[in-house]
């Protein structure tokens, strides 16, 4: 197209020249006593030369005028290229953990392209890598002044405040970040934890509801957190003398996580206090089949306190038969048999527990049994073993192996959420996650006790649909 246009221009110019040659003429300029005569062709040629010279002079003037701006732009482009290279090298240094290089490249990038948001991020990360929390906090705070960087700055400040134990400040920052990006998965988890640690379980429940509706957390994880939040809300309601609301919340918690043992014991205790004895017993039996626990047994025994000893024994035999090989089943059965005067049945239930290093609770019940059945002299042997006997099971964190006597939503050692499992408080030993027995080898396998004499065989494994996702004994 351009070639055709060039030919057309040349052709028009040639035609015009030929037209002028065929029509010669004279141009006369008479001005102030001067007279100039020339042909039309020469005058036109001179006019074209003057116009060309004017165009050249105009372009030269524009170049002189715009030269500094062009030179400045070229320098800025070179600085930007060097700054982006320093920024890239700094990010690589941060990923590699090279503190000195990260700090050096961060300073270079800040000098060359200080206005870049990524430069602020690199400088903050380099400061964190070098342990300069004050500088990192200053960079993160500066990000809050820029709308496109505000959320990133909040994330850095939340992490710093959480690490420094400033949970109140971290909570306020997380709430602000939630108004900006309620769709961030890491944020809903962090906000839930901060609300929960502050005791704001209702707010924590609303956060996890939002996360579940918008699929920001895995369903299993979300339901686990929701179940714990509901249980904690139920405890708050009971303290406020709202027993009915507390019962409903506790039962809703169990519907999400049937293995939440403290929630089951709490709900059963509420049912018992409200005169719903049969329902309380049924609830404990359902949970006992999944995960026996002494708290469940204590509520069960309290519900049967007014019944004759033989009838209590029959009910306890039914409960223990649901998990006949479990330590808690055997201890509970032994106590009920002892109260009913069935010494042989009590001995048969305890015999597997006394075979190898019995714990203090087993020794205590054996001493009581021997004193009633055979006299104080036979009980003395067991009484002397109580002090040196290992402690019974307790709550052990499956993340850090820290053991505690009472359950809480967060491990007080590593702060992991809902990580406590019921098992032996046995130092570094990992606790088995099936909740059936209290002793586990370091490989994580649980040793089952042999069945008691005359005890019913253990029930067949329930099908997968009836078992909660988390198999271990859970707390709430």
C-alpha cells in the first residue's frame, strides 16, 4: 500500500512539473524600489525550500525543548530495569533464606523503584529475615496507606502481632482485613482462632459459618471447628442460666461431631439436670460405643445413683459390653460389680488390667476389692503399689505430645486447635487415635486387652457411615 502511495505521489509531482513546463510564465516582485523577476518554476522551488527549512528548524526547536524530558525518561527506564532486577534477586534471596543478600537487594530496589508496592514487600520480608521486627512493622504499616497494598500490610501486621502474643491487636487487624477480603481462606482460619482465644465463641461460630457457606475451608475441618464453637457457646449459656439453650447447642455440636466426648458428657449432664434421664443414658451409650471416657461414665453412674446396686450392675454391663475390651469399660464394670457384692465379676473385669504395670486407679479398685472380699491384709499389697503406679490416661496433644489433665480447645503448649486426644500421659509417646485403649506403642498401634471372663465379645466394627471422620477420641 505504501509503495502504491509513493508511486502516486511521484506521478502527481511529475504531472505538475510537466504542466508548469508547458505553461511558462514570469513572476515579478516590485517592492520599495526593488524589482525581482523570475520564472514561476523557480519561485515555486524557492517556496518549497523555504518551507522545508522551516520544518527542519521547527523539529530542531522541538528537540531542544523536549530533550531533557526524553533524557530523564531514558534514565528512569534504566533505573526501573535495574530496580526490577534487584527486586527479583531480592525475592530469590528471601526464598533461599540469604539474609545479607535479601537486605542488600531490598535497599537497592528501595533506592531505584521506591514507589513499587513489591519493593515495600521485599523490604519488609528482608527485615523479618534479619530479625528487625521494628523495621518490618514500619514497612507493613506504610502499606496500609496504599489501598492496593492495605490487605498485604494487614497480613504482615497480623502475623507479627500473633507471634508477639498481642492477640487483641491481632484480632482488630484481622477484623479490618476481613472487611477487605472475606474470601481469603487463611484469614477466616486466623480470625476464627483469634475470636476463639478471646472467648468470642459466637463470633467464631459466625466466621466458620461464613467459611463453610463459601467453601473457604474443607468441610471436615469446618464442621470440627463449628462443633467446638457450639460446645463452648453451650458452656457459656449454662453459666448464664440458659440451660435449655445450652442443651440445644451441645446436641447440635454432637450432631456435627459425634466423637466430641466433653460435649457428650456436658449434654448428658444437662439432660439429667432437666429430668430427661432416659435420653441422657441413651446419649452416653451412643457415645460410649464410639469412644469410652471416664467423664461419660461419671454422668452414667450419677444417672443410676438411685437404683439398687444389682440393677445398676445390669445397666453398666450393658454399657461396658459396647466396648468390652476398653480399660474404662472394665473399671466401670468392676466398680458396679463391687457395689453389688459380685466380687468374682469385679475380679474378672480387673484381671487383664493387673497383668502388666497397673495404673493407680486399677490398684485402688483392686485394694478395695481385696479388702471387701478377703480382708485388709490382702488389700495392703495393692495400697502400697498406688504411689509408685503410673498415672492414668489424660489429654495428650497429638502435635507436640504435651499432656494435660483437662481438655481445652487449644493446646496450651503449641496452641494447636482441637489437638488433644485421650491417652496415657507418657512423655514423648504418641497416643493412638482410635480412642479405644489407653496404651499405645511409639509406632502408634493400640494394644487391645483380652476379653474379661464372661464378658460379651466386642461388637463388630461399625460401618463407615456411622463413624465420624476423626476416629480418635475427641474433646470439645
